[in-house]
């Protein structure tokens, strides 16, 4: 649980993570493939703060769905949970626009930036 004050403070930090660590700029697109976790709200507010286009996706997306969304949106970043990362990784080699991958959750993964660690 976060208070509105905490959400405000954390969303500023998260916007900085997206801008600095992920290298995103105003107008860039981010796809979030996340289950119902509080970080979903944090990321959506952070994207609004930074002028980044937030493209939400559910944890029910298939690899084909994720691949299509990556190509159609030309997203530069994908955000997912540690449990969904293997499914997401299976389609990443075909994504030519993707520059960064951000993971939300308890575990870490090689080649992925860890949101909790960066905050």
C-alpha cells in the first residue's frame, strides 16, 4: 500500500529511471505486460510525468500478441514481471526497436534492469 504522497514521490523516481536508466524520451513508447501489481499504477503515473506513452498489456497475452504489439507500436522499452519474463524473452530477438527491458518483482534476470534496485 502507498499513500498518495508516496505514489507521487515514487512516480518521480520511476520517471527518472525510465528517462535515465532506460534512455527513454518524451513520446517514446513503453509496453507493460504485468499482472495486477501496484507497480502497474506507479509506472503509468511515471510515464505521464515523463511524457512517455504507456501501452498496458495483461499477463494473459501470448508470445504472438506481445510480438505484434512490439512491432506495431515500435516500443523502445518493455516492462514485465519476473514470472512473465521467459515468455516475453521468447519474442525479443525479432524486435528491432527495443532498447531496454525492465523487470518488476522479487527476482532478477540477466540482461534486464531491475526496477526495485534502480529505485
